[in-house]
C-alpha cells in the first residue's frame, strides 16, 4: 500500500504542472467536455490532412497518374472519422467495459484471419480487405487490448496485487496476441502492446517482483527476435550507422536525416520538400515527420510534438482524476490511451531521426492510413466520453447536495 501511495502521489505532482489541473478537479459549470483536448485532436487531424496531401503527391502521380489520389482517399478516411466519433461518443463507458472480452475475441479471430486470407504488401501480411477498404488489424488490436486490460485490472485488481496468478493470466492473453501479430510480421505493434501493459500494471499497483520480471523477459524476448531475424538485425545495425551503407540498408534513414538537415529552423516552406520526390520511401506514412521537418523546420516539428505530448498528458491527467472518483475502468483506460499515444509518437519520431530502429509505426493523427486514423480517433473520442461522464458525475453530486 505504501508503494502504491508513492506512485499515486508522484503522478499527482507531475500532473500539477499542467495548466488548469487544479481548476479541472473542481465542479465544472456549463462546460461538460474537454475543449482543449478536442481542439488539439482536431488541429492534428487537420494538419495531418495538409501534410499527407503535400507529402504524397509525387508518389501518387507515379503510381496512379493522379497526384491527388492519396489525398482523396485520406479525405474519405476523415469522413469515416466523423462516423466513428458519433458512434463512440454515444456509447457510455459501462458498455465498453461489458463488451471488452468480446472485442478481444473478435479482434483475435481477425488476427487469425489475416494469416489465412490477408493481403500482403511489401512482404508483410497485415491487412484484411473488405471491398475497397483495407483494415490493418494490428491497429484494432492495440485498441481492443487497451480496453480489455482496463476491464481486467478492475475485475482482478486484488488478485493482481496479492499473487502471480492474476499477473500470469494477463500475460497469457498478451502472449497470444503477440504471437499472432509477430506472424504477420509486426514487431512494432507488439512492442507498443508490451510497453502499454508494463505502464498500466505499474500504475495499477502490480507487485514489483512481477513487474521487473516482466521487463526482463520482454527485453530478452525482443533481443532474441532481433538476433534470429536477419532483416531485423539489419535494421538495428543500419540505424546505428546508416552512412555505412547509404544506398542499401541505411538508405531510408539517410534520406530522412537529409530532410531534417534541409529544414533547419523554419523549413523550406509548405510543399517545398525535395526528399518527398521519391527519394524518401514512405514519405506520407511512417516518415511523414521527416517531411514536416523539411518543410516547416524545427519550429514546425516542435509544435506537432507539443500537441501530441499535451494529448498524452491530458489522458494521464484524466486517468488520475477518474481514479480519485473511484472510476477505475475509466481511469485505467485513460492511462492506457495516454501511454499508447506517447510511446507510439516516441517510436515514430525516434525512427525518423535515427535514435531507434525503424518499426513501421504511424505518427498518431497525422500519418496517412485509414486504420491508424480511425483507431486513434476512436481512442480520442473515448477520452472525451470519459471526461464527459466524470464532469456529469460531479454536477450530479453537487445537485444532490443542494437538494
């Protein structure tokens, strides 16, 4: 109990540095949703549309003869985001908690289906094709596993804190998902799931022995997966010294670094990137941050990072506020989403600047890709719904005292 109190107080002190944190713990007035969070998400999504349009034109022209091909598809994804936002905002959190085991099973079956009838792109089988739409099931796996894990921590919280049995049950589920995703193969998503699990178990008060044992096992498993797969080993060695083979294994990273170098402080101007002219592979997806750096410079990438960090911290702050009100499921889910957004941002940016090996993870809310954009939109709308229900509870409590 003492260790749990220390963890909780540490989080509280970190969150106290966020503007309006103390004021947000008070009873809200007319404002019943987090306008700052919603505004930040909308700005990032709108900015992502502009950058996808800028970064994708050369490749779209080459592949389809229409420079606006990817922009039109991305616009369709944005329309899908509107529908997803409406559905998610109308669902209360009790519904999400109730259907979390079913969601986990359905997504698990979809992961199996990917291995059987999935669509292969660039040597990886990660997509299910439904008419003109391709769904990357690994993105759904992050979403479903986060919701399931939050529900599991509520159901098995005491068991998790007292013995290893509750801890091992969750690891079995994580292991099954990890194996299915690695068979695609997609190590990046497995790392995101693993880090999210570690972070949430720590915040939920898991025993430190189990916690550190999981970290050691995870690190050893990651090293083994890298050592026994030649292409993963090439990625690790190439990111450490990409200039050793600038036209081979280090090509993508060297082109990305040149984009950042050209960007300097204020960039070359929107639309003026040279690296996107078929020099930098995946310029509108995994490496869109390099194009942002080239066109908008250090100031532009700093602004994007500040927005993403703000959203992640806002989610963690929301989780803290929910736990104070004994809304455990909502609190753990907000924590999970905050950790997910933060870590995926770190991996995407780290890969594009040469600090981490390439993992094929998108930049949240910005990169091209319907599955990623839809799932991130759903996660952001869940945060808004959690905050709405929290504020409504405070209003109802005040009204009850007045009566």
